[in-house]
C-alpha cells in the first residue's frame, strides 16, 4: 500500500543528484577577473589573442587561475583584487599601444570560483542582479529631435526620387528644420505633385503655399507619425544596445525603456564605469557609398594630387587607402538582414536584404553604376572604416550578395559587422550610478540569512509539532530549496533581492502542503483507520486540496510574470518555480521518505506524528508516539 516502485526511488535519487550538482556552483562565490573584448567592430577576438594574454601575464609575473576564450571575449580569473589590478595594467599596456585609441577594452569583472569540472558539466551559478553583484547603472536619454530630423532628411530623398520617377518637374527641394519644401514654377506641376505625394506618403501633411511663379509645397510629419518615429527610434536604440552589450559577453544586462524617451542600462559585475561607457557607446553606423576610381582619385592615392572635391579618403580593411564619395546611398536603417552563405559557384558570400526604400534606391544606383565599386563603411566614434568594397556586376534588388576572395569565417565576420546596427537617434547619459561589490556582498549575506533563518524556524516548528513526520516535511522543504536553486541555475536566471524574497516566501508556502497532509493523516487516525491506511488516505485525499491552493497561487504569479517588469518579474519567476517545485517535493519526495521508513512495517501500530486529539473519550483509540 505504502511502497514506491524502484523506478520512483531512482527518479528521486536522480533529481537529488541533479539538484545538488547544479546548486553547488552557487556556493563557491565569485573571484576578481579581467575581461578583454574588442573596442572596434572591425577587430576580432580569437584564440591567438588568448595566447598573447597568457604570455603577457607570464612576463609580468602574474599568476592567473585560468585564462579562457568564450567566443566573444577573453576572461582571466585571479585570486585577489591586487593581482587583478596588476594584470589589468599589464594587459592594457601590451594590447593598447595608443591609450587614446584603444584596440581592446580591458575591463574589471567578476567570475565564479566554481571548479573547472563543474563548468565542464555546464553547471554554472545563477547570474546575480545589480543589487547583489554590484555594477553600473546608466539612465540614457534619446535625442528625439535628432530622430525627427533624420526622418525629415530621409523624406527629402524619397520625395526627390518619387517626383523624378513620375516626371514631375520642380524648381528645387530642400529641408528647413523638419519641413520639406518643394518649389514649383507652374500650378499644374504642383497639383500633380500634391496628388502623388498625398497618395504615396500619407503620414506627411502637404500644404500648398505661394502664388504666381513662386509656388511651394511644404510637408510636415503628422502628430501621429511623429510619435511613431519617436517610438521606433527608441525601440531600435534598445535593440542596438542589446546587440552590442551581448556581443561583449556582459552577463544578463538589463536594458529597458523608462518613460517616453529614456532607456535604463544596468551592467551587473562591471566595476569600471569608464569601460562601461565604452561598452554601451560602441554603436556603429553603417553607410553605403560609391567608390571614386577616377584619375584624380588615383593621383590622390598615389600622393601626387589632392583628394577630389566631394570625396573622402578612408582605409579599406584588406586593401589599404581608398577614395569614397561623400554622397550616402543607403544607411544601416535600410538593411534588414546580413547572413553568411555561398554564391552559385559555392564560394563564401554575404547575403544582404534591404527594405522597400533601399530596394528602390539600389535598383536605380546599381543600374547606373554597373562595373563600378560600392563601399560599405562602418563609422565608430566618428571614425569610418571600409569593411568591403565589392564591384557591382548587375542591377540589384531587395536581395543581393557580396562575393570575392574571402573565407567562410571572413564572410561570417563581415555579416556580423553589417548586422551590428546603428542608433536611430543619439543618446546622452543623464545619470550614472556605480554599486560597489561590497554593498552587493552585504545584500547577499542578509538575503541568505533571511532564507536560512526562515528555513530553520519552519523546520523547528514542524519537528516539534509533527515529530518524525515534521522531520520528513523539513527534509522535503530542503529538497524543494535545492531543486529551486538548481532550476534557476540551469536556466541561468538573474537573482536579485526580490528573487530572494520570493525564495523565502516559497519556503513558507511550500510547508503548507505538508501541514495539510499531516493533518489529514491525523484525521484518519482519529477516525479509527490503521496507521498504514491513514498514511495512504492522508496523501491521496490531501492532494486535491494542495492542487487547488497551488493553482490559484500560480495564477496570481503568472499575472505578475506577464504584466510585471523589472524587480516584479524577477519575483514572479522565482515565485512560480517555487510553487511547482514545492508540489513535487511535498507530495512525491516526502511520501518517498515516509514509505521508506514505514512502508515495510506490516504490523505498524503507531506513527510519530505528534499528539492525535480524540473527539470523544470512547472513540476508537489510535496510538501515536
């Protein structure tokens, strides 16, 4: 009746083993480390750099616990902060010859102290939030006026292209602030332009002005369109910041909107505010321009003549100096995707996809410039560099490819650079705050103390009131905490102070199921049931009540998870997982312990479950130790 089959005990043993294994990394704490990442999107971090860093540390007499390459950065862990600072200075001096223009970002960080064999099993600690780990917090404001100006510039180009395609004559198009102004010499052409533009660009309000030969058509974004532009700019900036920070390997950054024009950026574990500014400021702007291969340009490259008017001199990553025209054909805003692949001859290539506006421009420009080269430039911190300058072989459309003498890895790297993204509008840091690791450590200690004392208090009460069954309940509660921490670690969730509060609350709520089971067993004993029958009925009949109470609580937790944000969402995640693990530990694990202790006793006469109160003196007696 009260015996588990062998497979259930095996399941519990596996769950206990996995829970212990994935909880262990959280017990080792964190060690000071140095993280090296690229300061330029055109500079690659690879295993060769790892060997160079190891050599630098050896020459400086600095002993590292280990140096590892994780795909996007190189991290070196040290035993103490003094060694960490010494290592940072040595690495920075070796990698960055010019401190004003660093090639690599050398930043202070924190890494887990867990042994390598746990890491090899992918058993990693939970990420800690800013309030527990320390780090930097920025509040950034998006320049919405610049976003509207950028949109007005794009509209000016669109209007010029549309009127040219429909052969509508005008006397000039210019932009005054955020207003697009079109001059006409006769009313018929202005009327034709007005009908065309109202149909093609409905988000702009077009107004005819002037009379006689001084006719004008002015266009301004409607209020709804302005709001849409600002919202899109904010979303694009958030996405771009995510891409840049994630590529640098910052663990669980928080990047979210606050208000109408502000973005909150939190980088846990980053102790160097100046380096953090570099991280969030490293957003590249992508531009497509035509290459100038004229005789004047060649003379300028040879050093025998000046750079032609309307052009600029840049450096091509693979081929040296190059002369590029100033006129921008497309920007990163028009690029939808860039993926590595192969061309029809199975050679490595980069496949690009542009939006509708980009498609129209690419068709027109490529048709007129077949055989000429087009440069793809990345601008970073005001300085541009040519990523590649392929030749236009035919008319291009919405999808085209870049081919040439490149390897598969170079194609993948080029695609990554092109996807790097650009800010839709400039951003300024209006607030910055550094939370030191000592404050985070204090928060962790207080949080652990609250969970520990809560657990001890609940376990003491259960053992006193329910005796041996209270001990079983306390062990089940410990198993629940073990499972909860293991699942959070496996999910690589971010633990914050609200998460610790949810964990403490989960302990108090988890014991509720065992209280229901124990009281149900007592009721069965009072009703005259045998000890074995009371155990069986207690677990079977209490399950429906336990399920109902947990489902209603889970619904509230899911509501917090769906509609909450920030700390509320962190609380909700731990809360919901705690409910699920508590049901498993309270019902399955605790019964496994009871079955293991009492299940083989066929002539069981008493249960150690505390005092069983009798309703009347003549009730059927059921002994209780």
